[in-house]
């Protein structure tokens, strides 16, 4: 599963599973040559970074409607945890 194989299923969570899988890999590669393991904060920040980069990519390609459709469930969830998400520089 970690090598990017996602079992086929009819679920909207498949996209988020792929994002979280990529975020986990990103957190590991940031600490690749360091003696310490990734912290919880590293794992929390990685999906936020992916969200920002996706937003930039979709806005440059003039496809913000697709971005909103893919990310709106995740944004709603994150706003429950971090009420100031999306208001400043997040």
C-alpha cells in the first residue's frame, strides 16, 4: 500500500488517502539524513503544504472549480480542527 497501490473502492476518500500517503512520504524524505523521526507537526504540515501547492497549480490552470470539488471535504475537516485555516497565509 505504501508504494502507491490504493485498493480499488467506490469511495470519495480515495483522493484523501492518496494525499495523506504522499504527505507521509514527504515527511519521511524531509528527515531522510537526520537521526530523528518525523514529528506529529511534520505530519500535520505536509497535507497543508500539498493543499497550498495544489491551489496554486489549479489557479494557474484556471481550474479552481475542480480544486474546490476535490478539497472541500478536507477543508471543512481542517476548519473544525483549526478555525483560522484559510483566513491569513494558510
